[in-house]
């Protein structure tokens, strides 16, 4: 302890103030924290010649790598009021997800109020069993080859044959509180599948769908003794 104290005193005494403090640098404050974020993120290929990405100053854009021309797909004002977005394969529709759960204890069970925006007509369609604002979903996935989609609500998986469909069909098992479909329980989600609770998989052609069904009463409990 004595040696550490001597070293600390020596550093304090012999370090020049001009070296310790660089007055030419501006300190970070709340007004410029935004500047530390990258302006471009969520970059992905849409097809062999098109890249879709988000520019936080503009919105969601499409880049043609052959001509290097860009097209605005979704204005940034829409992104400010929604948590996430998912575009359909043909980029005609955008699913807009607005988070409805914010408690830390619910981080593995986050739900969203989901709407679908038609970019051409600007008409919005609700996602859900009854297509109302008071519903919440946990999973939404576009088909990889069309504008049909599936969503998870109240323990079951539902399918809609188009983005503008007025009804949805339940494709998971019979109604039962003992069964849960389409999601992993917390152990598989956190430790095995990389924090992704989705247990639903489209085929590459979009004509088949695989999903997990599990009976919750059959899960074993393992007590941990201190």
C-alpha cells in the first residue's frame, strides 16, 4: 500500500499539466452524443443488384449497385415513431413494429403493435387476429418469395395470404394453455440460439413453413442448490 501511494504521488507531481490535459479537445455532452452513431446501418442485399440500408438522416434507401442510384423507400419520420421495420421481398410493403412492452423483465417476451404500409398508396393495414389497435404480436415474418406473411399472437401462429388480407388463418395446433408454438423457452433462446426466440422457419421457396410446438407441462425442472 505504501509503495502504491508513493507511485501515485510521483505521477501527480511530475506529470506536466500540459500533458495531462489537452485543452484543444472538446468534451462530449448530451447535445453531440448523436454524432457518435453511424449514419448508415441495417445494410442487406435485396437481390443481386440491389442493397437496402437505413440512413438515420434520410430513412430507408435502396441502392442499385450497377447505376449507383438511390431511391428513398421509407422516410425517416416514419422510423421515429416505430421500433423496427421489415420490408417485403419486392419492397412494395413495409411492416412497421411499435414496441408495446418496455420492462426489463419482459425483454425475452417483447411484443409489438404491427402495421403494414403500402409504399405506393400509403395505405396502412393492421396485423392481428381481428386487425385492431389493441392487439400485440411477438413475431412477424414475410415469406421469402411473396407478400404473404406469418405472425405470432397469444401462443399461436397465424398466416395471411397477402399484405392486404382482411383475415388470417391459424396454422398451429389446437387451442390449449399447455401448448406453445413458434418460440423457444428462455434456455434455448438465451444460451443456445443466440438470443433469438423465433422457432419458425420458412423454406427458401416460401411454400413451406416449419415451426416448433412444445408442451409446457412436459418440461423438467432442475433445482439449483446453493
